[in-house]
């Protein structure tokens, strides 16, 4: 008998996008390090890469994250 149960994150009914297999999966099929989610629906999970791209673009262009006066003083 094992002393510790293998615990997986997530549960059935939650949807994930697996980065390794590049597909939508229900429940915790793949390790957490290889997936985005959880999402409420299969449809939301299927757009995970688009959502990530949009959020990255928003972050890259958000003036609150880029101090323009600092870059002018030190262009490194």
C-alpha cells in the first residue's frame, strides 16, 4: 500500500489546453506544467493560445509596465 496518493490538479468538467499534445483535454490528463487552464468550457480552452497571445500583447504595450523616462535615461 502506498503511503501517498498521486494527486493530480484539476477535476473532470474543467477544460485544459495541453501544450505538449496541442489539444483540448477534459480533466487533469497531462501534468500542470504542460497545460493552460482550467477553462469553464471546451470552447474557451480551444482558444487558449489566442488568449495567451492577446494577453502578452496587452502586457507588452501597457504603459504601466514600461517606464519610458527610465528607458530614455538608460537605453539598455
